[in-house]
């Protein structure tokens, strides 16, 4: 049964929330690149985006994996996506108020830190809740959901920038996406 996983309430909640979160991440990536290039006209400013997001991941990779193994993954995921919500809201404010460039990079480092904890915790929640045959079917749907979000997020972010001539709206919508995922994660049971 190709649709068996979608009848499982945890899979549906997770797929909806993960779609919103991934689309939000992708909107942040497009919007921050546009915002920094608009302000600086410097390609180097775009290269620093990757450095600011990747450095915390490398720094906290082992700590985040250890935390995901020791503590309830759902709770770590909720915490990480709460930090991502704060970061997206901060970027919306910095865009709206024409905040300093260094503050944008600081928020990007915060995003990298949150992502380093989100990935090992969130990506391993469903294997704890489903049996192996259910998970195989669910994983196929989640992969499709991820790809759809990875395509539609940048498109939506770019369209909103084109319509509003600002990155504020995509950043705010990215924060909403993280809140949706937090709400969906809260419907899942805690497993140690």
C-alpha cells in the first residue's frame, strides 16, 4: 500500500511540519543572499553566508549528535526550531529596520547552530515511532516532501521579494514555517 504511511498521524504531522520548515529555510537562504547583495554589492558578502552557517555545524556536530542520543529528540527538535523561529524573526526585523550587516551574519551563525541540533534530532524521530516496514514507506513520502519544499521555498521567497521589494516578508513567512513544525512536533510522543 503506497499510501499506508500517510494514514499514520505521526507521519502526516511530521510531513506537513517538515515541509513548512524546509520551505522556510530555503526562503531564508534566498532572501539573505538577496538582502546582503542589495546592501553591499559584494560577492564576498554572499560567500560569508556559507561560512557563518557552516562553522557552527562543524563546531557543534558531535555535541548535537550526542544530545540527540541522550535526550528526547522531539524536545531537542522543538528547541532548535524555536531558535530558528527567533532567528527568522530577527532577520525580518533587521531587513525592515535596515539593521547592520554584522547583525545579519550573527543571526546566520545562530541559524547554523540551531540547524546542527535540529538535523540529528528531527531526522531520527520517526524511526523511533514506526516499525521498519512503516518507516520505509514513510521515508519515501518524506523524501518527496523534502524535494518539493526545497523547490517551492526558493521560488516562493523570490516571488515575495519581487512583489514586495524587500526580504522582510519572506523572513517572516519562514518564521511561521518553523512555528508550524514546532506545533506538529508537539503532537508526537516523547521517546527517550
